[in-house]
């Protein structure tokens, strides 16, 4: 729109039958080069009185208020609204097998994000050596790496100076058993009962597949749980894991054997961190409640 002091373009011609408040028909000459008002022809009933409106020196003749309002609303509706820029997400795997297609579909179906998948080498946490690591809004961990070098630790820790969001899923609770700081960052740890025999199950610590898990919302007003109600999910439970005292519980369960809570949030440096214990296989990946938890965790940690 031209900002030339004239808000509305002058009307070039005015249809016959428009009358001002006094009942006189408005002539075309009213617009500028000589003003004249012609009397209303005999027998013709005046239309509803209309106003003459002057905006910045330009006369807009006989425009009802309702027409102006309608034009304003149409203009607003037609203004192109730029969509919010999509969040850039790095999904990290490695060290634990999983069914890839249904897992990655969680992220493919999320219209708010674009994501990149990166897998650690078998040796250590090689993903943190990426040159573009700091360019992501959120990092999602679905890995179970055992080893991490000092250089990789430093690059991982740099995420929290920048404010990068961190979402930690399921078996990533087991990663880096010899690095205590990782437990503090993510808010907990699953300790292997026998480090020499990964996957050992005992009464003190273990896991069980194919469980109907009742999920109970704890933080009902939190953005991560918004729009959700208590639900049941077919998933894997853990027990015997540790939870740090500075976390905010989000979800828990009434399942007697499962560890509690099932999900929490905390802050680390400038970053928001979320852990969700759920998420073992396709039944969980396809559960709409779980998908919503993951999507809203990504959004919340990104500070959107």
C-alpha cells in the first residue's frame, strides 16, 4: 500500500441513487474539480442516509460504516501470515537396536520440525563431533552409548551454554555409566546390575517388555502434558533407576513394578531438558498420546 498521505483511493465514479444525509444525490463532481449536489428526482425515495468521510484530505463519498468494516476484515484476512520457522532437530541413535521406520515416523509426521538422524560409531559418542552440532534447536537422544571422550564431553556440554533443548528418550537413561555428570544433566540413570553382562535383570534393577502401562499425569498444567488425559500404553517398563531430586515430575504410573516417575523436566545451564521413559517399540511409537508427549517436549525445550 502506498504511503502517500491518501489512505483510500478516490472513487472514480459514484453509482446513481446514492444520497447524502440531506437526501440530495451525490454527483461525480463532488470529488474534486467543482462540487455540485443535484436534487433527488421527484418520486424517488432516498436511500438510507450515508456519511461523507474525509481521510487525510481525500473524500470517500457515501460509504456505509458496515462496508468499511467489511473491507477492513477482508483486508486483514488476505494479509499473508508468514508461518513460524520450523524447529531444527537432531535425532541421535547408536548402541541399541530399534524398529527404525515407526520410530522416525514420529518425527516425519511432526509438521513443526525438520530433523536429521545421526548415529554414533560403535567406539564412542562420535555424533558430538559434528561441525553443525550447535545449529540445532533441539537434540533428541535415543542412543545407549557407553563411551565418550573428553573432547566429545566438552562439545556435548557446550549445548547448554547455547540453550539447545535436550529430549532424552527411553534407553538413553543407560548411556555413559562412567560419567556421573550425564546423570545430573538428564536427571537420572538406569544402573546396569552387572556392567560386565549388559541386560542383566534382577529384583533391584531390570526391565520387562509387553506391559500395559497406565500413565498418570502429574503436572497437568505443564505445556508438555497440555491436551492429554491419563492413558494406557503398551510398552516396556524399567525399575531400579535413580531420579535426581531437582527434577519436575511430569508423568508417573500406578504399575506396581515400574519405576517412578515416568517422565520429568529440569534445566541445565541455559537449556531445558526432558526425559521420557516410554518409547520401546511400534506400539508405543504409534500411540497418539506418546507422540504428543514427544512433540510437546520438543516444542517446550525449544522455548516455543
